[in-house]
C-alpha cells in the first residue's frame, strides 16, 4: 500500500493510501490478465492521444535506441501506461495530472488516433469507471487517461529508456500468455 499526502478541500493535510488494487476494477484487470482474457478478444483497442504527447511519442519512435525490434506506437503507448502503473500511487498521479494540467488545456486540441494493447487499455478503463471519474468529479474519457499516462511517463528521468523497457516487457508478457 502506498501513501500520499494531499490537501483536503478545507486546506488541511490529509494522508491517503492508494495502490493499483484499491479500485475493484483494477483487481479484476490484474486477475483477468493472468488468465489470458486479453487474448480471447481483440489484441488492441483504438484510443486517441493529444497531439503534444503524440509528437513526443514520434520522437521516441524515431529515436536511434528504438531498434531491433522497432517498437510501434501501440507498444510505446502501452509502455507509457505500464511505466505509470508500475510507479508510486498511479491512480492519484493520473487524476492529479488530469485535474491540474490537462483540464487547463484547450479541449479542442487535435488528437491522433492510435491503438493500445488490451491489458493496458483495461487499466485505463478501470480508471474511467472509477469513483474518481463519477459525479461530482469531472468526467474524463479514454483519450484523457491515455494522454495523461504518456505525459507522466515522459516526465520520468531516462524516460525513453524506461518506456522501451516496459514496452519490451509487455511484448514478452503477451508472448508468454499466448503460450498458456
């Protein structure tokens, strides 16, 4: 269980504990992925990425380190999601980004249609269905969550190296799951 310090609306400090299994949907995603559910349905799901973050992904795609095998956009986007969810307090980090940064951007910003691998999509879907995304909170959509994970992953030290590492781990996990 991870702890984070955040401000209560009254201004007092409030310590809350979060982990990726705090959300019932995330527990189901993790359990379902172990059983190979991601391979019974389509392997990738359509998503959108805001153009600023997509341009950063283009830099990763074109980077000399992205070779042998060359990771494609679904791998890179899913690597970003995995990197964020592997870190401290991913649920709070994503919602903090959405509430403090993405909400202030022009909501008519162009988006790029891309794909994400199903296991990482299911993590984002659990966030989308969570209590933090219900009334009275603002309602964020899949492209918001995808963009938040890309942005947060690219803020990491040695971001490119970490995204490539998580993308390759995801490939290995999908391959292992398909053998079951």
